[in-house]
C-alpha cells in the first residue's frame, strides 16, 4: 500500500484491490475506485477482458493468476447464493500475505459466517453493504447509506483506507452489526423487493390518469424487478428474519381485507 501525497483528512491511501465476480454492480464500484487512484484487478466466470481494459482494470480469466497479485483487499461481489461455492474455489494459500477480505452482499450474517469459516485467522474480515446501486447511485453517492461491520480487523490502516473510498464519495457511513443489519433489511429491503414482485405479477403499468402515489408504485416495480430473482431469493434464503416479515405481510394484507369486508357488510 502506497501513501497519497495529500495531507487532507479526506485523502485515501492507494490500495491494490482484487474483485471476485465482475458483474454490473462490481463494475459500478470499480469505476469509482479507479477514479480515486486505486489499482484494481478482477476475475469472474464471464470474460470481461475488453471492458476491464477500457476501465483501466487488469482482468484475469484464471483464479490462480489473480491470487498471485499482491492485493491489499479482496472484494467479493458474487451473488448471495453462490458465495459458499465461490469461496471454496478460491486458492487462499496462494496469497502472499494476510489480506483484508470484504464483500458487498445484501445480507450480512451469512457472508460473515462463511468468511470466518473459510479464511485463516490472521486474515481480516469487513462485511459491507452499499445501500445503493447503478440506478440509485448513477448521479453520485452523496448521502447514500453505506453499512459496514468490522468483523475481524487487525490492520486498521488498510481497513480505514478502504472505508474512505466510500467516505470520499460522500456516503453516509453506518456502522452496525451483521445481525442488526439483517433484522432491519428484512423489513426494508426484502419487504420492498417483495412488494415490487407482487406489483410485477399484477402487471401494473402507467396510465393517462396516474396519481403521484401510483407513479411511485410503478417506479418501484420497474426499478426492482430488473434485479435477478437469484438476488431476491438470496434475500429470503440467507436472512433469517425474512420469513417472519413475509408472514407479517400476509397477515397484514388479510387484516386489511377483513376490515374492508366488515365495513362493506356493515353498510349493506
């Protein structure tokens, strides 16, 4: 890790960051990292060699060659459902030094458990969740929440430098435990995705007489149903609080229905 010449408190130590899984979200993050002066390399099942070259990123088709790079940070950007299998395929022994492993999955207890089980004890673990994406963050990350948990950190300099990537972009930094994140996300993120999926099944579309509220519903549906069903199912399968929230939604819908029917019956 080399030092920046700037003495500003917002300056960031330049890092060598290796990204495993280079889909749309990873590309979205990598662009900002490169813009801040970090050295970024990536590996993925699909070949992103051409795109990576355009972004100033070194791309490796072979995981072994990727692991031979002298990374300060390994950032995992796989799907929730594939995390365990991906980590099993990572040749940790090829790393030249204890390294900070981080991830950006939309659940937190699951990756925390998998990383702690898979990595040597002298490797650091930082669980994070940028609460935004290529759509919501296309005009900048200012004031968008970035949630993180310093699960096992010995090298504070590397960890702080990585977190400052998001601080420098203006993110609202929210430190909380993985458990608390999943508890809150089950109500906010999973519930939001569920409502969007229901609206998609209903095939709601804009009309010539939309209210503002209905426009918001259509926008919610259009924004979230573009996410893969793997992401949505991962939010359910690997967040132990999600099942109760789904049940709560079902109970609430039935309660509203019964109140409505009781009111109608009382007026007849």
